[in-house]
C-alpha cells in the first residue's frame, strides 16, 4: 500500500492551526512513514524525516516506533519512542495529524 499525504492533499482538511488532518486504516504488517517516496505513507513538509516512523500491525495490535527522527513522533500530545496504538489515537508528525481509524488482521 502506497499512500502520499501532503499539506495540499485533497483529503486533508486544513485547520486553523495549519495542521493537515488525515485518517489511516492499518493493515497487517509494516507501515513506514516519512518524506521518502519509498515509504508506505509519504508526508511532505517541515519536521518530517526521510524515514520518520514505522508502525507494525499484528493481530489487530499496532506498535509505532520513531526511527530517530529529528522532529520526533507525538501520539495524543505526548512525544514517544515506541508505543502501542489504539483506535482513535492521533499521531503528529511535522504539520500532519494522522488519526488511526482501524486495524485489520
């Protein structure tokens, strides 16, 4: 699955705080996030590293891990290194907010 999310994305609702809002349904396996087009989810803009974070989803459980990014990965307002994600969690990377909308097996 390749998904490109940018601040100009048609599905991104720009808010007053100038964060691009996105929704993400996680499938089993690895979902990589970053500026590189080789990532599963490509994000553009400041604060996004080339290879920023990875989400591993197994048996409807998703683990997010920051890959040493300079801008950091924030989940529900808290900077994280690694964390188990839950439905509805909000991941902030750079000027992007990504809401987890579901998990598959």
